[in-house]
C-alpha cells in the first residue's frame, strides 16, 4: 500500500537469468557458424565480433541480475546490501554496459560491410 508499487526484484532476476540462458544458446550457434566460415572472410570477422558482443551483453546481464538478486534478498531481510557493495556492483555494471555498447558500435560497422 502507498503511492508506489514495490519492485519485484526476484521476477527481474529470473527474467534476466532467462535472457542470459538465451544468449548462451546464441553463443553456441555463433561458434558453430564460425567453424564453417573462412577465416579471412568478412563473415568470419562479423561472427567473431558478434560473439564478443554476445559475451559482453551476457556479462552485463549477469551484473544486473546480481544486483537484482542482492536487492531481492535485502527486501526480504535475508541480506544486508551495503551502499558500498551497491556502488561497486553498479560501477561494474556500468563498465560492462560501456564495453558491450562499444563492441556493438563496431559490430554495426562490420554489418554494413557484409556482402
């Protein structure tokens, strides 16, 4: 009750975990495609960059799901999530976002050059 609905961090955690699992499947498919692509082709460069992007995005999702899990535990009085820990975790998450966005920008450049 009140003005704001409580945030269901547990639900967010489970959804993020599901996304991470989907990305693991995508990573496996990319690995299979890489094995059948000529190493000096533009397709190979694109696929290897795509794999780096998928791994970086998965890492970002893992960082965020960890924050959600800690917030969920804290909301249920199962864990004290200190402001210091939260700042460290959000800093790691933000660094991860910067990394996957940088890789994504380069991936878009490679995509434009595909035949």
